[in-house]
């Protein structure tokens, strides 16, 4: 589709140079640039402020640097459940 636009001379000059550098027409370059500009950007997730609670720290004797120790502790808790 043909249309008439008023474009800043310096901006048009830069666009023509970029199009020539890429070996495409000015129209093709502007199509690509406009298409890229109009792409809907995904919404950024809102930052959620999670509450924290003072729980007294780690249980005595629990090695938090060992996955095996943590799994063993969880297994012990399950065996106590009714």
C-alpha cells in the first residue's frame, strides 16, 4: 500500500543507510522495523512481596547443606504421622 509520511530528514537518512547496508529496499527495511516495533511484548510478571516469618532457625542437628540429611528428616516426619 502506498502512503505519504512526514519523516525527519536525519532519521530518513539513517534508515536509507541501514537499508543499503543490508541490501534491502527502504520500504522493506521500514516494514521490518515497524513490524518489530509493533510486536506485542509479553507482560512482565508483577513483583510479589512474599511474607516471611521468624521461625527460630534450623532445628538442632539438621545439616541443611546435605540433601540426604534433609530427606532423612522428612522420612522421619512421615513415619510419625497417623
